[in-house]
């Protein structure tokens, strides 16, 4: 079942985000331990202006547990969200990185899909012959359409499962980017002309 995330999902969704950020291997987050990052994400999840806060998330629930999450927002909101990392680092008494943890990536006309992840235990399970991540991606497109933005954008690592799924949904690569010294492709999906 797809639904809006709530504060009650903090434990499971924070762990999903933690695992996804670990897969991305962001250099700026290497200075914190896994436990500290877990705390950062848990505390941040409760804050409405945090990039991975519950107001920006939809979850896929299976048997009462959030097994997947998608975080997204209009590009105009992204600049406000990046500022939350510094306050979280200070709250945990960890010196913040010199540069922002996550630099703004959305283009002006986009509804930006920041993160889409599914618990690995459920990655190969389906409901009504669709993978859980496919349900989340379909929901992302519906949310973006409802927001009035003409385009959905996201950044993917070449060859990743998300890149393959986005191609199946019709996303088109528009530019190559280096994010945290790693190659990414910026993909776009036009919702309307």
C-alpha cells in the first residue's frame, strides 16, 4: 500500500535512507560514524524542512511495515532543505563538513526525485506483478503531475537498478554530472508539453 510517510515511520525509513546513503558513498559523510549518521537521519526525519524529512516522503507499506520510500519535492523547495544538515551536525556535536553535504541538484522546472529505495529483503518481491520500487516510481510520477511541475528529474549512477527502472519508465538522460566526484546522469521525464 502506498501512503504518505508519518513520524511513526521514523525507525524504518531512517534505516532505509541510511543504507541508500551508504551505497552512494558520499565523501562528506565519511567523517561521521554509522551510528552518528543514523542519529542524524532519525532526528532529521522529524523535521519538516529536512531533505529526508517525513513531509517529503511516500512509503510503500507491506504487512504494516514501510519497506520502501521515495523522497521528492519541487525544485523551488530544495534550497531550504539543504540548510538542515548543518544544524543536525551541531545538535549531535559533530563538526559539519566544509561544504554542504548535498548540493542542490534540481533544475528550475523540475519536481525532483531525491531518493527512492526499497529494503533489500523486499527488492525481489512483487505485488500485482509489479516490483515495490515500480509502485513507488509510479507514485512519484503521480505526485509530480499533481504538483503542476512539467518535468520530473533525478540523478542516477550509471548501471544502477534505479537507472534501469527510470529508462523503462521513459526517463531520458540530459546531462552527465559529477556529484561528490562520482559520475551520475541527470534524467528527466516530461509530464506534459
